[in-house]
């Protein structure tokens, strides 16, 4: 789609920017990358009242144009870099009407860049309710821009905002907010002259940010560096002067335009909630209760939809093998693709529940309270209160969680968080845990309400947290800090979750999981099917010949004969040969060659395990009796001993391996993307796989 | 007297900062000289603290609070 006008949304975090973006663009949006950096770029299209189309860009929320984290640095470069063609024609600055003072700082900075601006005064309903009286006309007049009161949550004022966007001026008419040139007159004049720019504030920002701006040439950057020395420009002092001047402007503006009720300091609802949720004792009790609830919900709420999906696939496999003539194609579809797919699809309910619950925690503002409560503990182990969010997000998926570490300003804290996040039990491990626990842990209740299987799962989750924290503690002593750490963070007001957003996140994440995992799984399933259906040379023909001899045909029933042939073929197939090659390495962990095949194929993605198991064991299943993977694995026996393959020791050893091993190509890729150095993912892969082998070995020999 | 010495519920007015680097970050978030700050609560483990400033709630570590000198 081609847009007539490009509009960027800019605002503080927690101002309802994303909600407004969703309303303006509907489902008509896509997530991409800003060129050269890995910050998510959300764009969408919006039909304006005058028939034109606007492209809307959602820029990361920031408190100031001076970036403190990787995400925030994108805001200034998008607004300043004219060469890449990303600069907006119009900026919509979103201000939280109930918290104007701090919100206006960013406005004054953006305004001084002299790009046309429209102000969306969001949460006007909240500020009205709080008795805050804003003289919007005077406010707009003093700023020299259009000001539109909106309520993104209640979907009010949206048409007026679209109108304002459509009929906005093409040239910037806003009033100057402060005397920028007075801050550093000489260097501003010189940069304007040298770089041929006419905006003083842009010149000042270049003096501050030239080292991190990729679009400046080396000569330009060096030139600015020289000017800094020449005029003894001190970045922090200059910023301090500027910030004080800006707040003076803001205080004057608010004094004239906003009347607040005198009844300050009374207890707000948010405060009352905080008293309980961050209480010395109850705070932690509630936090752990919420985590417990999440794990129990994953298990119990998903049971029914999961069995439905399972049945659906069994039915589908039956139908296909009945309708189509038997042959390699049907075998490929039924035993390869469908068997692999059902292994993943079955976990959609669990993943959806997990993502929904985590997005509710974030949306309500509870997650930042967890950050607040946990900062001291996290700091002791070399992390940061802000590491809690990626770590909890790690329960869902390490990939978005590692991307969310961009909010952590401190380099060392961020690196350690990235290194340990993949240890947290992600949703891809859930299928393996579920399967193994269901195989060896009895399904009954202990202590009235606790389900034994649920407890085993909780234990696996706790183990993942303990291991992440321990590794972080060790790394604290290995890595050297680059800068001082700090923790200055807004605690947003509690809000009801936006159910539409929760539903959207749930749908979006589950879809991504299915599409991404599905692709890998179908590919791996097909490769695996080929590897196990064909053997080197004429081995398969020889096996057929061998069992056609009269001594076998006469002594065995046709049924058991097919079974023997099938399992002998599997063993001598390419997959079997491969499994046997690695068997000596994994034997000390209690794994046979069949598990070995699944283990190796899981290095692409963990969730492949179940599909692989299904594909491998479908060989031995009765042709006329379709079973689920779990049933097949339950009845699997070791041909040498006649005992079940999946004993308690093997199942737990396997879970340990999956708990620690770095079996996820996407995570390796994202760690590289975020660190820009292959050594980080390499070290991560090595230490995690080493831990996995050791833990499996110990557990197997302990439980054997 | 610094902000870190206040008890929950007490109010102070910012006079100056002892640390330039921290002051820049704190001022951006609305902690400016002349601004009134009230201690809302202290985290369960004693650190960080939550303050009410410029009409909203901000959390910061005790160390950062100790760089804010009160009138």
C-alpha cells in the first residue's frame, strides 16, 4: 500500500500509545525492522477523512529524546536522519492528560526539532475524573499546535484526531519552547555551519549523540568531536541546563492552563492496591501464588482442548490412510507430516494460556511492581530488577524475551540477562515435560489440592529459575562492568487489562509459534521420514528377502512378521545407523538410539522432539490402530530386556537434558542479533549443553 | 539531608544533587530542584524505594535517592 503522508507516534511509555496505534490502524499493521538496527518497527495504515491514506509508525516509548537504552535511541535517529526516507511528515505526540508535567518534557524536545506536530491528549477521561481542569484552547494556543483530547481506551476523540492529522499544516508552526542557542551558542553555530543544517536543536543533539548516530559520516563525527574539545562542551552539564529550562517552560505553561484540585495526597485506588501487592510478606506470597496459578492453569485448563486436537489428528490420519491407497505418499503424509504436526498443534492451548496470562500481568502494571520488589535480590546475583520481565517472559519464549532486554540500560546486566534467559523453562519445553511427566508420574492429588503431575511440572519450572539465577551469579564475577548501574523506573498506575490487547497478543504469539515451529517441524519430519524409510544400499531388500523365507512365513503370524520387519528396517535405516553412531555418547544418560535421533533433531528446535518421537514410534504401531504419541511411548519396550523404555530415571534424565541444553536455532540467532558477536551465542551453546549432559548423567544414575 | 533519609509518608523539597550523571537522569523524570517529593513506600526488602513526584510514582534505589539533597 502506498501512503500519502507518513505519521509517527511519539510518547512516554504507559501513555496508551500502542492502544492508540491499534485503534488507528486496526489489524492493518505489520512488524518489521528499522534499517540497520533490530528494534521492532510497527507500521500500519489509516484511512483519513479526506480520502488520503496515512502510514502510521509506532516509535518506542521514551521519556526523553536523550536515549538511555537501545530501543529509545531509534526515536531521535528516525526523526533526524533525512537520508533514509523514514522521517515523518507529521508527528503525533501522545500526552497523558493525568500526568502532563513529565510527559511535556518529550513534547518540548520534539517541538524544537521543528517537524509539524499534532498533540493527542490521551486519558482525558482519567484526568476529568481526577478533577484536573485543562484549558485546552489556551494550552493549544500557547504551544501553537492542534491539541485533540482523546481516550484511546474508551475509543473517544479518534475521528477528531484523524481530522487533525488530515488537515495538519505541512510546515511546523509550534512556538519555541526554550532558547536552545543559549545553552551552547558557539558549538551550535559551528555545527549548523559545518553540517549545513538550519535547526539549532538538531545541531545541539548532534553534539550530544554524534558517537552513536550511524548516519553521520566518520568525518562529520570527528569534526563534531573536535568542536566539543574546542568549545569545551560538557554533554551532561549541557543536558542538565536544558532540562531545567524545559521544566521552567512547562511549569509556566501548566500554571496558566491546568487547575488541579487541592485535595492532593489522598489515597488513590492504585496506592491501596500497592499496599497489598508490594507488602513485605503478602507481596511475595501473592507473587508466588500467581506463578503457581499460571503453571496449574497451563495444565488444567488446557486438558480438554488438547485432547480434542489430539483426537482430531488421530481421526485425520485414519481417514487419510483409509481413503488413499497405501504407498510411500500416504506413509509420508500420515507418519511423517501429520504425526509431526500433531505433536506441535496439541500444545497451542497451553501456549495461548501462558501468553495470555503474561500479557495480563504486563498490561495491569503488576509486572513493574515485581521488578520493584525483586530488584534487590536480582542485584545480588548480578542481574537487575528489570531482568525479571525477560526472565518471566522466558517462560513463554526466549526469543521475544531476549529482545525485551533492550530496556535494560546497563550493559553488564543486559548481557547476563541474555545469557541466562534461555535456561528458563520456555513453552517449547512444555510438550516434552508434559509428555514425560504423564508417562512416569501418577495422576493423583496430594495434600488435597495439589496434583502430583502439576507439582512435578512446577518443580521443573523452579529448577529453571534456580539454574538461571546460579549461572547469573557466576557470570557476575566473570564479566566486567562498563558503566554504573542504576534503577530509575516509573511505577504506572494500575489499570484493568485491555482484553482486546490480551486476545490479540494471545492470537498473534500462538500464530507465530505455530508458523515458525510448524515450518521447522514439517521439514524435520519429512527429512526424518526419508531417513527412517530408506536404508543404505540394498539393506531393506535383504530384510524383505530374509523374512520371505519359508521358516519365517510358516512359524510366524503375518501380523507379528510385519512388526519384526518394520523394526528391523528402522534399525538398519539411515536414521537407525545414525542413532547407533551417537548411542555410545548418550548411553551414560540412559538414552537409546531412538531417543538419540529425537535429541539430535531437537537441536533445531526443542518442540521437534514430540513430533520426532511420534514419527519414530509410528513405525511400530499397529496399522489398524492409531494411537497418540503418549500411548505409543508408554507401550515402548526395550527389545533386549523386555522392560519399558521410559522408566522414571530415563524420563527425568531426558527432562534434565531439555531443561539445560540450548536446543533452539532461533535463540542462537537472536542472541547473535542482539549482541552482534558470535562469541556470545557460542559460549552460551557450549555452557548450556555441558550443563545438560552433566545434569542428565547425575539424575539418571541417581534414579536408576 | 538527603532523600534516602526520609521515612515513608514524609515530604521533602529537592535542593540540589551530589552526582551530575544521576542528576541528569533524575531531572528528566521530573525530580527537579524545587520539586516536592513524598516517599510512597519502600520495597519489601528495603531497597529500592517508591516516591511520588511531579504527579506520578517513580521508583529508584536508595543509592540514587542519596544523591538528592533536600532543602
